[in-house]
């Protein structure tokens, strides 16, 4: 655990890349199209990925200690935001509260395969945010993402605390 916290920006980079790879694998191989809230959750990981890369680069700068600490604080905030967003999405799936209007089928994410299918007369199914596309052990992807994001946020906070101690 010490090694992970010592090099937290690198670990956060790997974790963010893995989360994005898993999400894209569910889409590409599992044929689970992402809804609007799913795509928003991916944006969090893209931001974390970029910030973690800056944190890794900062480890080679003359301002290493301060820059890495700032990167870890920012990663904590980003991952906390991801946990809140994923928790909100899970609540929408459980019908605890309504989702945004864009999740009711008014908006869509179209990729090249979707465009090809449309050109050949197929109908494009627009995923709704209030239906879990995949559930494991009672948690949807959004629920698992909320848990993962919360753990990543806590690890970011632990890395900040570690950086302060000599």
C-alpha cells in the first residue's frame, strides 16, 4: 500500500485507464450502449487520467513535493465527484429520484457502427438512464463505479496525507 500511495499519480493513471478500458469493453464486446449518465461518468475518468499524467510528470520537476500534493488533492476532488455522479446514476436506476431529461431518450450517443446500422435501415436503440444494463451482486455498473470512485478518492486523500508527513 505504501508503494501505491508513494506513487499515487501513476496508480491513479493506471486505475483511470483501467476503468475506461472496462467501460469501453462492455460497450464494444458486451454490446451495452452507454446512456447519457454513463458517458458523464467516463468524462470523470478522462479528467482524472489527464490530471494523473500531469502528476506523474510533476514527479520529475523541481516542484515535485508541492505539485504532486496538488495533483493528489485534485484527484481526490475529481474521484469524489465521480462517486457522487455514479451514486446519482445508481439512484436513478433504483427509481429513488428522476434522471435528467436527456436520459429519457431525447438524446443519443452515436458511433460509427450505429451510423452504419442506421444507413442500412436498422433502428437505433437509445439507452435510458433509469434501467441498469448490467447487474452483478446486486449492484449495477453505476453502483460499482460509485464504490470504485469512492475508494479512489479515499486513496487520493491518503496520498495527500502521506505527502504531508516526512
